[in-house]
C-alpha cells in the first residue's frame, strides 16, 4: 500500500469513529439505553465506512 492509501484509510477510520461517538452520545442523550446507543453508533460508523469505500471504489 502506498502512503496516500494508508493516510486515506486512517482518515476514514477517524471520521467513522467521530461519527459513531457523536451518534451514540446523541442516542444516549435522547434517553436510549446504553446498548441501543452503542448499536446506533456502530450502525452510523458502518454506514459511513460503506459509503466512503463505495465512493473510493467508484473513483478508481
């Protein structure tokens, strides 16, 4: 892997982690249980990574 690909992957993971934490905190704040908030965050991260990798695949 080239350095640009590694940095792009790290950017995607960092962004997904930020989105997951934000979604989980919002879900928890809106009185969802801890387990439901974690699942919400994980779903948001998975959706973001799916969209990101689909865009990368379409670009190449």
